[in-house]
């Protein structure tokens, strides 16, 4: 069993001012290119017992790409020295031209290769270097695999209200990827669930909010909390996702237990430091080191290094 965690290397003065945050890091409004900050974060992640870090890699045209690039380089240098693996969450969605999603994913893969960041990639179920691409349209996912599938194992994290059969739950979603997913699913064998259909396509859950947990071909998700209401997203374009309350850490404990019970080979936590969506493990003024300690305890027990 391997444990991974999403890490967001995009923070600087401009980024912190871009939108209201949910939670305040004990490190303050840090700069993600500060080597001291990055090494402190990586050491805490390692101390928790995580086997790999999944770096968010924004499109090459994104205004904060340079910050992300520099931060990742600092982090990878430190992870190499500690013998820890990593991967990437390729966020290839380009708002101005989402039809080029697969092209942007290809550009990000080439950037990773050009930066010589492939030497420590964690292996996936198929023993190929593992890369994640966030929420691509099905046809784009197919093209990404067609172009690079012989070199890498791709998994596509996506959020769904649930992964069962298509029902009225989905009627309120209008964001293009949702309608694309559902239209694609309707062309498949009638009666199958979304999980049945999309697991075979390489999709996994970014996070789940239902009581049940799915094993997505060896991958399961964990989340400490979620709250994107401060972003004031246009719900006619971006669906309103449910708020997940931290409940003094009980949410994180519960989700860990349920993910572990699936028997998945990869347990992935969202995330280390996503302050705009309120999904945060790193120490904060609100929760101190509680979430860090819960992760450490759960991973230690799962690996059999202490009694249950």
C-alpha cells in the first residue's frame, strides 16, 4: 500500500491576494519558492509516512507557472536526497481553449521530461511511471493515452456527486465536462454505474463525499474537508460542490478508515495545502498539527509499524 498527497506549489504574494482563503497556514502567507518553506513542508510530509508527493503542474500559459516550476524543482531536489518519490497532477485545462486539453497535457509531459524530473516518479499499477491528469474530457483522455500511454501510466482524477447510476442528482450540473461525461456514459452498456464505465478508462476519484468508498482499480481518496464558497464561483458554469466539514479531525479519520477498507494499493489525500478550497493537511492556525498527526497515525498503523 502506497500513500500519496497532492501538493500545491503556486503560492506567492499575488496568489494569496487572488481569492479569499479557508484557513491560515502557521507558516504565514509563504512564498512557494522559498527553499526553507518548501523543505519544511517536504519534511513534514515525509514524517507523516507519505510515499510520494503529487505536484500540481499548471498550464504553461498560466501566470504563476514560473513560481510553480521553481517550487517543484526545489522540492524534488529535497525529495531525491531523502529517497522519496513523486508524481504530477497535470492541470491541463486551458480556459481560453479547453479543446486543446490533450495538447497542453502533452506539453506538460515534455516539460517534466525536459526538466529531468522523471527519475523519481512513483510506479503505478502497471509498473510504469505514474502521472495524473485532472478531469479531462473522455476524448481528450483517450488521446493522452494514445500519445504517451506506452511510456507512462495515466490516471484521471475527477469529482462526481456519486459514482453510481446516472440519476436526477446530475441534472443540476452544467459545466461542459459533466455533460460530456454523462453523454459518454449513456452510450455505454445500459445499467452500468459511472464507476463501472470510467474505472476502465483510467478515471479515479479526486475525492468522494458519500458514505461508501470505491476502489478505483487500486486507487482510493481521502480528504480532510472541503469548502469553496469563498471563491463565489458561478454555479451556472462551475457546479456547487458540497461542503465537507472537518469536524475536529473526525472527517479525516473516518475517510482514512473507509479508504483503507477498500484494499486499494494507492491511498491519495487531497491535499497538503489547498487553501482556496479548504482542503488542508499542513499545520494551520485553526487546527494546529491535528491533521498532520491524524495522517501520521493512520499511515503508521496501515503499514503495520504500530499496534492498532
